[in-house]
C-alpha cells in the first residue's frame, strides 16, 4: 500500500501550494523507499476511483489534491491510513478569489465554498489532519513547510526546505504560469476551462494578487450579505 497524502482545504486557500510542498517531500523520500510517486487532482467519485486503482496495489506515494471528499477517503483519514493537509482561509476571501478566477454563477461559488467548509468540519471531528492558515503561509512559508514535514514524519535536509520554499514562491508560480501556453499537450490538462500544468496543478491564471480581505473590494455589499447568510453556522476558519 502507498503512503497516501491528501492536500485538501477550501477552494482558493493555497491547497495547490500544500500539494506541491507534499509532492516535493515525497519525491525526496522515495529515494530511500520502494515504489514511485503518483500525484494528481480528484474529487468525490473520481477520488474514490483513484484510491481504488492507485492506493493499494503498489508501494510508494500517492499525493492527491482534492476539495470534495466522500466517505471512503474520509474513513482513510479517520483510520490513519492517509494523512491530510488542509488549508484554511477567510471564506469570503475564497468566494471573492473564486469570483475573479472562474466564470460561474455567484451562488455556485458560495455553494462550492460551503461544501469545502462542511469537509473542514468533518476533518476537525475525525482528527489526523494538519490545518494550515493561508495568512501563515504568506507570513512565513518556511515555518509552514516545516510543520508539514513534522506532520508527515519524513527526514529531509535543510537544503530541501530551502528548495521547496523557493520553488513554491509566488515568483516561481508566476513563472510556471507564464510557461503553460508553450507546454506540450501531454503536460497540460483542462481544469474548469483553464489550461493546467499536470505536475504542479497550477492554472494559467492561478494567482492574482493573493491579498487578504479582497472581499471588501471584490464583492458588492449585496454579495457580502448573501454569502454571510448562506454560510451562517458553518465552522469559523
């Protein structure tokens, strides 16, 4: 069976950042283990299928970015058969970022974030999850990388931590984004209408400004009121 690492969290909360941190840790750790590293993105039924096909038959790592979980994957976290790194961000900021990022009805954006928050509530109940705040990644990414390493319990050299910090920085991500139009079709997948780098899961327009409290300017007063009403009673992040 593979070592399974889920990189979950609220949409637009830096789950792709945590995915790449975990991917690079796995790529280092596999050098002293059997098997290989399989990475990817899957939600819901597709996640359950990916686990059935990839998790149990071979050795190595399975690192999966996912936002929507069904009971099979949740049970694996609860039973400590999988690790889970979950990123958190102000839900209104996630909705505002989603509004800028993808062309979808506003209520769809709210419902997507609400579904992610429902998963967060489940993760808090079952445990065995490392929660990471978006603002802490911004303030001190190296510290959060070290927290992930401690949670995963793999020994890595300080030089790798520095390398991960550099390769997951905003400048590095912008470089990846700029190269996507020139990549081979075999290195690209389509995600919600966006050309996406298959290895890193970064989209061609993945990052805007990354600011906090963007909801104050991106969402209208009416949109803010609607979002707060729809998310009332959900967990506070």
